[in-house]
């Protein structure tokens, strides 16, 4: 058998490894809905609130936590989600249905960054969240302005004049993926902020849009503005309201993404 110099074998190994990695390609983006008042997976419990688990760009982010710790943990177990793999927590806003179950997560893992909007005023609705992070000895990072928390992962910064809220943005080659909690600041405003930050259209907009009590004429106008602002796909849930969800689904057709607790969305990064 012919023998090759060790440096030749090393080069061949590197070429083989590189080819293998090229074939595998980058890991896809995965967004799993852990908490929602709309159903998708019968193994999960529905309850008013929102939370999702995001794997993107080699990082894992817990976005919101819902309200009830037992519901949150039951759904996490049913979906076989490893919360300990989280690299960060993002809280969209401090309403109980998005922030109160934080203790369930902190009992499993603490010491990692928690990003919150500029809304830590001592008022009753934020008390549970503030108590839990204080008990864990955590000082959350208050995000006032648009911020990149990981490569290709951004926060809009605090938005809204009344209820303070932030949204999360994933910057993919084929457009932005925006994840919202309730969009109290206005879902169109969220889209416009993301576009102004990163100069791209929106590949997918998903989460709660807070259109529950809006009249159909107003909802129709909002849908038109989403399209005008380059939103190509929409997944609406939680506080969006059934009328608005139906209208968005009708408007977007096959580009509408059905959501609900237990739903997993998988996207390539291109």
C-alpha cells in the first residue's frame, strides 16, 4: 500500500471535513410555541399568554414565559424542550401573561442575560416578575434603544407611549423574522422600526398583534399597511383576536402561518 506524507493526509482530512460541513450547511431556525391561548398540539395546555423558544444562529433564546408556571412547565415537558440550553431570555413586556412564569425558568437556570423593556416601574402588574428576578439575584438588562444581542439577533428597543414593549428580530439573508409579544406599540410600528434598523423586508411576522377589539375596517387598513411595508408571511395568535386572525388568513392565503401552543416553525437561514 502506498504511503502518503502526514501533511498530505492532513490536507485531505481537512478537505473532507470541509466538504461534509458544506453538505450539512448551517442549522435552520426553529421557533417553538410554548405558551398560547390557541391550540395546535393536543399534548399541550392552552392558557391566555405567550411564550416561544427560538433556536437561531447557533443561539437559543426564550422569548416571554407566559403566566402560570405549571402550564409553562407542562408544555415544555410535552414538547421535550431543553430550557437549560437557553443563552438568553427576552421579555417583550411585563404584563403577567408574558412575564409571570419567569420563576419556573429561573429555578432551572439562572445567571444568563434577561432583556426587558424600559418598564420596571413599581406597579402591581410588574410585581411578580420583579420579585422573582430579585429573589434570583438578577439585574435584568433594560433595553431602551435598538440593540444587537447576538450576531443577526436584534431587539427593537423599548417602544410605545403607554405600555412599554419590545420585539425580537432575526436577520436572515432572505428578510427579517419578527417575533412580537402583544404589539401594544402597534404592529405596523414594529414592522417599520425593524425595516428602518436593518433595511430589509419582513420574511415572517409572528406573535400577538393586539387587534382583539378593533373594528374590521381598522383591521383591514392594518393588513394593507403590513403588505405595503414588505411583510411577506404572517403568523398571528394570542391577543390578535379571532376576527383579525381570520381576516389576516384570508388576505395572506398560503402565506399565512397557523400558530398555537406546540407549533414549531422551521426556516432555513437564506
